[in-house]
């Protein structure tokens, strides 16, 4: 039954992954098989190690989302390393409609949050 919900081969981009909901989502998506790219101001190697221990690829990118003009560069770096973005969650950016629309346009996906 769990195969119906498998995210194997999918790539998730999560902002606000340093703590709270973002951190829990990173672990949950990895548990379902997704490779996870986490974004936050403070890198969390322990979280990267926990995600990798679930058998998926993981990377933490230190990034300040207040820098709206650099969001395209962030998305490009994820595409360059992981090939695509299937899922993204904006736990730290959803209050800003401009940033939200930039992420939607650049990733071609809708946010989970």
C-alpha cells in the first residue's frame, strides 16, 4: 500500500528547513523516498545526515530568501545538481506573494504550503 505514496525519484525543495515544520517535512518526504534539498539561513548537517540515512540524496543550502533577485540562482543550482524539482514547500516564504510567484514560475510547480 505504501508504494502508492512513494516519492522515489522525486526531488523536493524545502525553504525554512532549519527547524519546525520544514525540518519535519524534510524527514517525511525523505521517508517516502524523495531526494531533499533544504534551504535555510543556518545549515544543519545533522538534518542532512538524518535525511541521507533514509537512503536518499540530501543537500542543505544556506540562503537568505530576502534576496529575491537570487532566487533564480538558487533554483538553477538545484536543477544543475538534482536535474529537476518536483515538490517544493515554502514554509518561510509564503507570506510574500512576489517570492511565491517567483518560485512557482521558476520551478513549474505549486507549493505544498
